[in-house]
C-alpha cells in the first residue's frame, strides 16, 4: 500500500480517513521526545538505578570517558545541584567547535564512526548526548579549544543561543542538563546510584579521577578494588587479578551460595552480561577442571565464585541503546571471536597462575570438593523436588503467572516490565490477583510463614515445599540469569507478622541467592496504613504523619480506616497501589551491611540476647505520647 493512498473505513460511527495530511515527518529532537523509550529504555523518577535520568547522565559521562581512553584528560568534574541539575566538565580535546551544534542535536552525527579516532568506544551510534538534549528542559554545551569557547543553549532540543568568545580555560567540554520534569515526573537523582556508577567508571579506568560534588573518586587496582568494595562475604583466598591487552579479570571464591559476576565492555557496566560474561563462565570452569585433571562438575567449580571481567571490543554491538548486554561475537569486525579471545586468555593465564600458587590452588580445590559433597548429598532430594515442582507447574494455585510467560514458561519476559508479588494467605493473594495487570504482574501465594533458613544448607531449598516451588517459579535454581521476573516484590501485611514474613523471605534470599538482592531485583511493596475520607475526597496514608495531615485537610470528622492486612483492601482500591503509582522499597546489600552478623543476631539461636535487646529498647505507647 502506498503511503499517500486514501483509506476509508466504515465503522458504523463514520469514516476514518488516511490521507497525505496524516503523514508526518518528525525532526530528530521531536522523534526522541515522542519515542524516548527507543533511546533511553524507560523514563521513571530516579527511584531505581535503571531509570532514564541515570541513562542521560551516563551518556554524557561516556563521552568524557572516551576522551580519557584517547589519553586526553585525566579528570572529570561532576556536580549535581539539589539532586535535579547536572553539570559535567572534562579536560579532553573539546568537541570540534565548527560542528558543535550538530554534535549535540543531530542524530547519527558524531566523531566515533571512524575507528581510528575512537577505536574502542562505548558510544558509536551518534545518539547519546542528543537524547540528553532532547529530553532536558535546559541543556548547555561549551567547547573549550585553544583559547576559544563556543557556548550553545537549548530547551527540549531547540536551540536558544549560540556564541563564541575568548577564554583562558583549559581545553575540554562542559555539559549542563536538567531533565524535563514533564517526562520524568517528580524525578530526583539518588546520590548512591550516581556514586556506584562513577566508581564503576574508575575501576575500569585506573588513573582517572572523578570529582563528584567535591568528593574525589579513583581506583588504583582496577577490578580488585571493585570486588573488595562489593563483596559481602569473605574471600577464601586472595583475589586473582590478571590483565591482558584488551582483557582484565579478577576472581575469588567465597563461602556464599551461587555465583556473582560483574562484567564490562569498553568501560560500560553490562549489568545483563552478554557474550563476554558467558565466555568467562564457560572457560573459567573448563580451565580449572583441566588444571586439577578430575571429573569435576562445572556447578561445583563455580559455586561461591565472585568474579569480574572487562574487555575492550572494537565497535561493540549492544542489544539495546542502554548498552546493558553485549551482543558482539567478535573482538574486532571480522576478527577473533569474543569466546575464543576470552577462552585463550583464561586457559593460559589462569592455568599458569594456579601452577605458580599451589597454596591458592589447594584452597580452591577444597572449596570445590565441599560444594561437590553437598550437591551429591542432596542429589536425591533435588531430583524429587524438581519432579514436584514440574508436577505443580507454573499454572497451579500457588502461582498465578502473567501472560507474557504463558507461552514461554522458561523465558525471562519483557525487560523491566515483569514482576511477581510474593504474598501470604488466600485473602491477600486474592486481592492482588484481582487487581493486578495480568500481562506483566504475577502472584505467588505462600502457605503460612516460611521456614527460618538461617544456618541451614541448600538442602532445605529442596526439602521445603514452599522454597522449592518459589525457586521453580522464579527459575533461579541454576542462577539468576534465568530469572523470569525483573522485580521480585514481597507483599505482606503492615503488621508484626507481616514484618516477620519479610525477614524470613529476605533471609532465604540472602542465604541462597544473594545476587538476587545485589543485582537490585528484590523489593518490598509499600501499602497504605490508613484511609482517610469524607464525601468529597479519599486520601490513602502510608505513615502516621500522612494520616494527621489528611485529617487536617479533610476536617471536620473524616472517616478513618486502619488497614490491618492486605486482604482488607478491596481489589478496586488495590489497583491504585500496584499500578503506575506503586510504591516500592528496594532491598539492597552492601559490603558495609555486615550481613553475617545481622543475620546471626536477628535470625540465629541467640534467643536470650534478642529478648534482652527487645526489653532494653521497648518503647511503651505512653512514652510515645509524652
């Protein structure tokens, strides 16, 4: 059908015409604003690390990082004002001034198509900073070059001013942007997300200094610093750190269950892995198995492994504009494959290292043997548990799956859209089930309180029916790479019992699937404690302070309801709490959290110690009133 062909459709309500007037051409900036998801993945308000405002910041910093990689500028200054406005100043070569406007406002325009100038860059498609410009209510770029500065300002991608002047400033580029709050509604930058991003940049670019709001961030030991800063369990032997021309790896084993990986391409944190991470997993296990010359199982070799890999790839191909997963199969166009390059490096360097450090090799082998012993001890239980989970399947009464998984029960689903609510009891799961978005939201119903799994071995995951079926529903038995839902949401009552169930579930995840929390997949659903209403208005309150404010607003004598459980909230009301305005609190896990000690105190067998703590810190209601 030709685009200018006239279409008439009679739908009994009139005729809908398709004419030349329906054919529109959008400018580059209009297209970005009309379809932002194509360029930055998602919008959001900054409450989550994957929200769009952090992608905007990353796109600006990526350009400065590329200058550092080209040995032009060793310092980047980043200032975030009131968690709303951002400025980034590097001391590289500065954007060529004759093409400054085009470089920040015309798609498919940039200096990185020529691999001689930017051989191993993260930004090759000429999109990044243009998207920042288009999606910002205020945007300014300055290029300092050889005593001249060209300054241009924009609003929502439209050029406002352009001038050139003399300057004594050092060469480099300055970019200021303020995200458009009509797109990023009520947004706010979270300093902890920014600092994590910046630290990742420094791990991959040793010698680079990033000044963040006056605070200096740098790394001298690359991936070793990354692991030391992120490991929440003690390494069983010193971190093995190996570097090649375009590859760097670091790894150790810990006493925790599962595997934990950090992967990077050209300085870009590939949070979803990709071909380089898959190659590392395959070849590290194979090389270690061949070193010991024993019939070891790969799962035993990798159990407890914490590792990082960084590669430099010429003209990398990512699976999305947000660059979270590497799709490249070759290190260079038409060159050696990523799998072979990583494999050859690991085979030679790891094998050599283990031969030279017999003490570390012995410790590693002891860990592998312990994992093998435990796996074999529960082999029978595991087989039966898998059969039970298979018979229960993903369509039983415990799991009400979302539609995106029904035709692909082992698939991960739509990125950043699918979620699962873990509830306790029929009434709570019933309310959520009736209120949910059936396309993207699943519900898993617990039967009673989960078992306290602290101090138990992984055998309990298969022996306990609730844990076994939950693990099967999430598809994480072989690691979180098979995770079927982007968000795992604990949805319990806002009372003491509900809090206890939360702790038991989080303990389970911390014990056996810590990476699920580290990768930011676990959340707590926040539901209102009170409903305050009169004949004209209803206000839902999540705290005592909000309740008092609502009473003052709706005077006189509004009706006040205290929600004691999720089952008391009608499905019609529940839709408000799990829809677009859903309130989630992310469960985080950091090195400074002292997880082992916290779990020992709160979930261990020190009953009297906890009891004394409660007595000493008990707050009586009368005390609160005074």
